[in-house]
C-alpha cells in the first residue's frame, strides 16, 4: 500500500512516522523543498511514553503519483493550494469548518473520506514530535457535498 501524508507539522509527522514504522510505503509531502531534503536525510523522530523511535518515510516536496490513499494534515488555509492528480481516496483529518466542503468541491465527494482524530502531538522541531496522548481516529465516507463542478 502507498500512502501520502500532506503536511510536515505535528500530526503529519506523527501519522507519517507511524505508518512508515508499520511497513506501509509512506511519503510525507512538504511544500518547502529545503525542509523536505533535511527530513529525508534525518527521518522523523517521535517521542512516546514507551521511548523514542525514528522512522524514515520518503519525504518529497511534490505529490507522488500512484498512491492508494492521501491523508491531508495541513493547516486549513493551505487546502486551497493543493492539487490532486491521482483518483485515489483522500482522507482529511484537518480541524476547521468548511474543509470537507472545500475538498469536495476540488475532487468530488466520492473520493473524500472525513475523519476525526483524538491523537495529540506537539512539534518540537522540524521532524521531531512528541506524541502527547494516543487516541482513537474515526473515518468515514462523506456524501453530503454536491458533486464536483
């Protein structure tokens, strides 16, 4: 399985590291090429209660092709700048009102998965997060948006 995680913040790094650690082919997408290069070399370090671990997802400043799932974990205001080429499902775990509706208007509601997570993490520095609290993540299809125009 190939998964792209968009957004190198606290939650994006947490999810990318956990997915990569579990053996899923993961790409963390960062809009800043210089930071993407640094993170590709260093990996993502997650401090957990059981001890720290470092995972090495692929890190790129470009959206990879051929993904099976895209997870959006950017700031709400960044969503409008994203471009999705593939036709794979897109899961949003973003905070904020209107994110799902905007994503549906961009790609159509048939591709959108809406989610909510109670995971909590803090960004200590680029590529270094503290997993503050584990929590449940719930996802499901989104069908109440009009089709893509």
